[in-house]
């Protein structure tokens, strides 16, 4: 009996591999730039990178864990965005121009992270479309999971918590 992969299953595999390779590339860059042995603070991106490379892609494989994979993927993107923005603010370019913002900060790295978020959203939505074959739109409150307002609230809330923690931790 010959098995042929359905197009949707093939696309899922490609998207999961894309998340894996984006996360692996980011993790390897982090390990090169911020070695764990150099500073205890480097453990945070190392652990987040490990989760992004090994845990999240595996969770996306199984339909029963796709929602958790999407949630974990989004949270690692938000945490990475906040910490890299903080690093850029603490180590600013000498002059702020469009060129230094785009090429002299961690803006590009943050954009790569949000590409990983978009891939996770695509995987989650592919699964959601199957569960809603009539093509009906998702309903519910804008700020509830899995709507985009949920992510907006968490970006804002986690940023505020991070700023407060950074202020009092010094």
C-alpha cells in the first residue's frame, strides 16, 4: 500500500520545519554571542532557545498539543522581544537614525522572532480551520485566547511587569 501525504499535512511539516530552523538559527546565534559560561543572565535565552528548538516543534506535531505549542511559541516571542528591546535600550546606538534602528539594534532579530510567531499562528489556524469546516469565523472576546487581542494584552502586561522588575531589581 502506497502512502501519499495530503497537501495540508505536507504544509504542516514544512511550517514545523520552518519554526525549527528559525529557532535553531536564533538559538545558535545567542549561544555564540552570549555564552552560558560567561554570565548567569545568558541562561534565560539559552533555556528559551532550547524550548523553541526542541519542545515547541514537537508540540506542533500532535493535534492535541497544538494550542499549547501556539501559546508557548507566542510567549517565547514576547519574552524575546521584551528582553532584546531592553538590551537595545541599555546599549543604544550613538545616534538614532532609521539606518541605526534597522541595522544597529536588535530590530532585525525581533522581526525574525515575529516571523516565528506568524508560522506558529499559521499552524494553529490550519488546525482551527479543520475543526470549523463550514469556514465560519472565530467568535468570542477579542482579548481572549486565541484572538490577537490576547497577544496584545500579554505584550503590554509582560512589558510592564518586566519594567517594574527591572526597576526594583537594581
